[in-house]
C-alpha cells in the first residue's frame, strides 16, 4: 500500500526511467531532480536501474576519451611525417 502511494505521489517507474535518461543527457529542474531522487530512494528496482545507467555512461565516456587520445597521437605522427617529407624534398 505504502509503495503504491509513493509511486503515485512521487512518480511511476515508467516515468522515472525516462527522467533518468533525461538527467544523463541534460540538466533537469530542481523539482524533477527531487522527485527522481525520492523515487530512487524508495524503489529498489529503479535504484538498480539508475546505478546501471551511471555505470554504462561512465564506461562509455572512458572509452570515448581513450579513442580521442589515440586519434590525437595518430594525428601528431602523421603531421610529423608530412613535415619531415616536406623538408626532405627541399
């Protein structure tokens, strides 16, 4: 009974998943954030989902940052080789 009241007052689970994704993409309002945090505090399923979303997001950010570093290093080596070949021909 208490669980149903909380979900009705705060927000139902199907809306919370959307709010979690929205929070990941951009900043949400104070009221939305409060409702989200209250729901996550009360609902173990949504809390688990939120943790998994954060974990996946962090892993993807790390992977993207590693790829950018590799691309920068490749770019540096290509630029150096082009400079060297340019000066050899002069």
